[in-house]
């Protein structure tokens, strides 16, 4: 046998024969050579492993054996990934990875397989819910996709840092049946029609939050409604400065911030009905202030309770649901009021660029239409009438 053969035959004290080699796998943090020793039962096994490690170290793809757990790695990744993002975005990152931690957190990162990720997805879809509903039930496909997407991104970093050989989540997908069911459920969820909007507004005309509901039906996001201040309302000009301030709940704390983009901060002209309702609401708040005396909080927000205290999106959601039940209209999410507004504007022929500006999008209307516009049978009937009178008539 050549003396240059890296595979050495050794005899253990027990008399058993083993085959061992020592190989450089890179450099340690202090610059010294990092040498690893491997021992196998047969020369064939040792030679195959030596060839693999040598090939990977030459290519720069060798991954050193490590004991870092999934939890430990995710802690490191989140610290890096959330350095320059907003607090709400960082919270979304952390929340999305909670199912991964619950299912795989204590396992060594290098031991995780593609089958483990598939099992994680199946578990999330059937019993992974911990909050936001009945614990032990399945999470929605959208939540599972978000978790899978964050995990893929994190594991890409693990590959780049040579902590794992490959991204085991790269090709894992949502089961087709679950994705189909979610798409069908999404298609069934429609914002209010024009008739439903009118029924709701007629039913809440005398309610305290009438003006606030009109703001939602103007297309303002719930966080924009909660963050709107009276200083953002210009009665003389008849405009609302939407997106100048949003108010959301992040990790149990209120976060206030401007819109993410320049397009998100937009001056919207108020319809006469909205102007009248807001003036009445402003007058009502002055009366409430006089009645409450020193107990009143002069917060400056439009959406406040009877003591002037600003409210959160979850408070708004509960109150709006109560009004829907009182009027007897179909229950939809408060955010769907935005969808109803933009669907109506699109059906009325508002140009895409104007639709995008109203929604606070910078894409010229493509995204606004794809996300918010929901044509129904009434819109299709109008299209047929246009064909009859214009093309066929």
C-alpha cells in the first residue's frame, strides 16, 4: 500500500480493525487549520467518505458536522433578517416560524429532512393552530404558505453559511387538495354588493360609528381609519390625508407609523355624504368632551370612544360586526369594505391609474385590480348590456 494513502488501518484495544483518516476541512475562526478525524469499519466506507469530503472541500461546499438546533439557528437568522424592518414586519417573521419551532425546534438543524418539512405542513393544516381560533384545529393555507416561505428563506441562508448541505424545504408544497379547497373558499368570499352597502348604511345612519364606517367604505384600511387624526381632515378643502398615520397592534403594543410607500400617503377628496357625517361626528365628540370633563382624553384621533380614547383595529372590528348583526346584513371582514369600494369604482369605469392612486398603490393599477376587484353577476350583466347597445346593436 502506498505510504501516501490517507486511509490508515488501526487496531483497537479490543482487537477490532478500523480504518481512519484525517482531513483538512477549512480554517477555524482563529485562522488555524481545521482538521477532522473519521473512523469506519471498512476501508471501502472510509475511502468513499474521504473522496466525498475532499470533493466538497475543493468546491467550497463542504458542511462541517454541527449540533446547532433549529431553534438556535432561527434565533440567529431572525436577528439578521429583521435588522432593518419595521416592528410589525419583524413580528410577522417571528409568528410565521412559531409552528416550525413547535414541531422541529429542538432537533439538530442538520438532521431535518424533506419528509420532516412535509410532515410539518400536514400537521399545520390539520392541527397546528395555537391561537386565533380553536386550538388544535388546522391553520389556513395562507398561513401555512407564509410559514413555508419564511422557512425556505431561512434555510437558504443556512446553505449559504454552510450549516446544511441543501434546503430541505425548497421543493415542499401545499397538498393539492388543501390548496384547491382554499382557493374555492376564497372565491366564495365576496365583498358586499352595492345593494348590501346601501342596506348597511341605511341601517346604521343614526349610529355613533356611522362616519367611521363610511371611511372604510371609502377604501381606507382599518389601520388607516384607526390612525386618522382630525388634523388629517380638511373640511374646507373637502379632503382626507389618508395613510399619513396608521395605528396597529404589534406584539401586544400599539405601533403608529406612516404608510410604507409614498403612494400610500394620499389625499382623497371626500364625497359629500362623508363630509357631512364627519362634521356631525366632530360635533358629537365636542359634546362628549364637555360631558366627560377632566375624564376626557383630547387625543386628536377621529376614531375614539366616548372619553376620547383612540381605538385599535380589533376594537373597530368587533364594533362593526355588532352593527352588521344589528342591521342583519351578511358578515364580511371590515377590510372587505375596501374591496367593495374598489370593486365599485372599477366597475364604474374609473381608470386603472386613478384606482391605484385611490387605493394607495404605486403599480399603476395592476395589483389593485387583481387583489381588490371582485366582479359579480351584476357587473357581468352590465358588460352584456354594453355589448348589446354598442357592439351588437
